C-alpha cells in the first residue's frame, strides 16, 4: 500500500460497502462480565537478555510481527546504535495479535502494551486492518527486567493509544474502533451509537476501573498536568474532553473546526494524534486528512482556528521540548520532521527523513537531554520499519536501526541503578 493513503481507509471502505447486518459482530459497551480471561501461560519464558541498566532502554512496538524491538539508549549517536533484541509480545504464540503502543511505568519496572487484535491483510476471521478487528483487545503488563507478561486485562475491540498516570497507578486506553462506525452506519444507526470507550485501568491489579463512552473511534489520549482531565482525538473531527475528577466522568466534545467539519462516517479532518504543551497545556491535534495541526485552549475548551499549522502531509505524534518553546512534528507523505515555533505557528525548518530510509513516519520521542529525537517509521507494512536518531541541533540523522514490521510507537524505559 502506498504511504500516501492511511492504512485503514481501504478496509473501512470495504466494510461500509460489502458487509451486511447479519455478518456484523455484536457491539457492546464493555467486555462481558465473567469473560475477563487471558491465557494462563502466555510467553512466560521471557528472554535471555540483560535487564535495563542505568542508561535506559528504547522500546519500539512492531505491530505486524508481534514483537518489541529493544535498543539501549546509551548507544544513541554511537556505532553501537543497533537492535539489542527483538522479543515476542502477545497472548497467543501462533497468532498475530497486533501490539499497539506502549506506556512505561515511572519507576521503570513495568511497561504496558495494547493488544489490538488486528492484522492488515489478514483475510477472514476476527482480525482486520487497524481499527477493524472484531475481537476484543487487551492491555498487557510486562516485567521490564525479563520482558514477560505479569498481568493482563480484557478491553473492547481495537485498542488504540495507552498512557499512564504520573504516579504509575492508572492506565488510560482508547479504542480506535472504525469497524463499529461502519456497522452502525450500515444499520442506519445514529452517530451516538458509534461511540467507543476510554478504558480506565488499575495498573497494579490490571483490572478495569471504568469504561467511559467518549466518541467514535477515539485514538490518542493525553492528560492535563493535574490529571483531572483527559483529552482524546476522535475520528469524528472532534476532541473529547473527559472530566476525570467528576463522579460520572462527563464528556464534552469539540469540533476541531467549527464550520466545515464532518462526522464519524465522513470526517474531513480525521484527528488521530495529540501533542500537549508542558507549559501552557495547549493540546495540538494532528488531523490527517486536512494535513493540519489544530490547537485546543485548555482553559476555554475551545479550538483556536487562527493557530492551526498547515503541513505538506498528514501530521502524526509529535513532541515538545520541556520549556514548551519548540514542537517537533513528524508528518507523512513527505516523511519529514517539522520544527515548529508554537507561539507563532511558524515552521522554522524541516528535517528530511526519507533519504535516511524513513517511510511513513509515525512518532518522535525526545531523549532526556533533548539533544536527539527518536523517530519511528512504519515502513511499507510488508518489510522492516526503521528507528532513526536525529540530531535536533544539526537537523541530521545520526543513526538508523532496522526494526520489525509496521512499528507504531517509540518510548523510553527509564534506567534502573
């Protein structure tokens, strides 16, 4: 598939046109009670590699071969920058399950992986393209020293993003369920029936604390500094704002563009990723179809259309510097890293990644010293993807690592003395 077309769009179009009501899965608001199961011995063997040292470790999820690529953070910018190991992740050793995104505990003792149960091009069965799997997903808890599963919880179909609270006690997982949109549309149901949930999970016990109905196909989720509010990118051309401190967790939805926005079935902007300023709390919304980054004011809970930044391709998951003065935003089609002044909305410069082998850039994460941007690129979803180390001051790629098939996140596991 060309990187000019988002990977799930052909599958969604086929679902809208080619399935009937009798073939649709039953759509529920939460996994059935009593079915919160997992395999008793999933991948228990772990791996025979050294545990993370004080330098920390880079984690990359490879969603199409059910693995994680591990890279030592201390090797960035050196000749030793390479894949340390590629470890299996999932509940079923013989079936592709689609690990999607990671969250890392603040102490560096555990990390968490969403199991989306989708396989692009997988043919018949419950696993489809991203967002179109019919099987329930999971959130897995893995021991960071041995890379083995120590807990899991069943959630809704098509888990999207997963993040963790600052104290490591709570996980927030979205469900990018575009299949639900297609099924409800075929049945002539209203958009309110297309909503998917935000799962709120106890990270210690790996049990669901709540399932909050938020919007159609929610993907990226970020928390306010006080963690009383969650912001979620919704495929329906909206941002969902969840009041976590309120007993009934009320949800407010804001269109990314007041006039000219679409809905869940025919979005015109397709919000997918979020990047949050550490200083102002502003939420920068990556809209793939309109190729813009929109800005939400957290105080007024209103979009600021005059602040939108147009790019030459679909923006993805960006990263701010700690002082909030620079936003690094990767975007596809051109496959570049835009360096943005968030105060003026000016693209100061761009770092070209395609020449270094990047295809379908997905996310950038900054190293703790903010000298290097770690950029993961999906590749062509058939062969290996890549991880690139970008010298942010020089604007050059200083190292490239070949990882697994269709990598879709990069995160840093804190070093342990």
